[in-house]
């Protein structure tokens, strides 16, 4: 039979695929951690804090029936 080793080949290819995906995810995680700039001050060291006030402005009510 020609396809006698097919189940083993499928297992090997699936294992290689999963290992490749694992390595790519680990690489992506590592590069995102290094991409964060380190020159920002810690939140407790900030001298200026911004205060944002949100005021609702409704100028017109439209009935869309």
C-alpha cells in the first residue's frame, strides 16, 4: 500500500506547524515588550495632570420615524 506512512506524515507536519505558530507568537510577544519606550516618567512622578471635563451639548432632537 502506497499510503501506509500517511498518518505519521500528518502527525509530523501538524507538529511542525504548531511549533512554528508557537515560535511566531513568542517572537511577537517579545517584540511588543521591547517596543515600549522607556523614557516616559512613572505615573507617580508626573508633575502635570490633565483634567478633562465632558459636558453634553444637545442642540436638536431629530425624530427618525
